[in-house]
């Protein structure tokens, strides 16, 4: 259950965004999506939150800006929980490349993921 604790840490970091763009980063509807998922946990709200995270990544890529910190980590955790560890490793590698200061968290997740 330590992964859930890491999700909470990632969520706290990400919730610092008040609107969809802050400091040149695209946050999309992250706050609403996470709130709905935590308020009513279930497959439907989980899928919607994963869709929101993927939208943030895709829109950031399209705009040529960095993905906000923690988004790739949270998406990687969702991938691990869904049984797609290879996708998770790719996302964690990207988070580490964008945010070297996340090294401790990323390496711990990779270790738990069997990498």
C-alpha cells in the first residue's frame, strides 16, 4: 500500500496548480479530475483521471512545454497498478529526464516495479 502513499505525495505536489496553466506548465483539469477520483473512487473516475493525465502529457508535448512535475510519476503508478510495468518504466525515465531532482522517488518506484 506504499504506492498509494506515493500517489498522495504526487497529488500534493500537483495540487499546487490553481488553474490550467501556471508557470508555463499545462495542468488541464487535473485538480477536478483528482478530486472526483478521490471523492468517488471507482473504475469510471479512475479512467477519467488517467485520461486527464494523458491529456496533460499530450497537450504539453503539442505545445512544446515540459510536462508538470509529478504527472508522469502518477501516470506511471497507474500503469503499474494496471499491470503495464513497461509503460511505467518509460514514464518514469521521462520524469527523471525532465526533473532530475525526482531521482530518489523515481528510482524507488523503478525498484518496486522490478526494474
